[in-house]
C-alpha cells in the first residue's frame, strides 16, 4: 500500500462510518441521481460539514464503480485504509498501564468472516487487531462493507510473521491462546483475563503449525452435535465475548 493509493468504498454504512472516523481522505462521494432517502441525506449532510464534494451519478455508473456490489445508491473514492506496523503496536503496548486484549487473525481469507470478526472485536472490547500481510483478507472495501462500516474505526496492524509477533507479545506479559476444534482444553475453563492474545485460525487450514506452537494454550469450544467445527467468525465471536465476560468480572451463573 502506498500513501497515494485510492479505492472505492460503497454502501451506506461503509461510506458514512468512514466519514465519521475521519481516517481516510475523501476525493468525492457519488450518490444515485434518482434516489433520495434519509440515509443518503445523512451522508450528504456530513459530507458538507467535512467539505467533501458530493456528485450525482446514474445507477449504471455506481454499479461499475462498485464492481456490481450492493452499493445502496452511494459510493466514494477514498484513500486506502490506514493499517499500521507491528512496531507501532509494540510501542502502544509498552505505553499501556492497563491489560491489553489483542485479536490475531491467522489466514482468514473470506472478507465476510474478516468483516464480521472486526465488528465483533470492537463490540467485545478488543484493543488491537493484527493480520498477516499474506494469505489473509486484508482491509478493503469488501471487508468494510461486511463489517457494516466498523472496520473504519478499527485499529488494525499488519505482521510479516505471526509467530515472531506472538513471541514479542509474551515479552510484555501476554498469554496467547489459539482456537482449534480439536484442542483438549475448553475455552470456558481458560483464564482470559490479563494481557491476552487470541488467535483465530483460517477457514480451511486452522492454525498453522508455527503459530500453533507459539501459542501458550490451544482452546476448543464444546459442542453437543456431530458437527466438528464452527464458522471462524462465529467461533471467534464466542471466544471474544467469553474473554469480555471474564475481564469485566461477570459471573456466568
């Protein structure tokens, strides 16, 4: 990603949340010339406050801009999403006085799953989200839309090597737990308080051997069915909210 990179955001939530977050540079916002509703008006009003140009476009033009995605009559030409480096993450951790909670996405390739995990992470009180630079659905217009715009507010960091990152996190007192359906230790028996790294493995390969070995614990979610595993975003959501419950000191009984 270069500073001058541009992309097309599309859909109400993605464009509106990106405007609110103020982390991207907006070149222009394009709305359907034959459509008028409260949501489009909310976007144009906020764009006016932020001095962003709004242009009318035909439905066909918006279809082309959005790659025929479901654009809801709105698209925007914006700068690339501002991801950060692992070195920036470690500086933030070093300066913290309270326990941190990091979500690590390990080879999540489906933008739908990535978007859902990002949205859940913000709702569950995750402080930082880390993704590998390769073999992962990186922050994009599709991921932003899948997250209903939540990605626009998320602190996302890219790592070259997740195993090295996990070892670095341990230097700051973190316990790192990975999710795997075949693990012997139950998620609900684990201590998820304190400095925590939670690793959610890919849809097809799960946790890769090097990442699995670097984790302190491998946890599973108990199930009462012959189905052997959950969707990655569902499993990650359950684990994140179990961590939130414990970190808030809420009694499960």
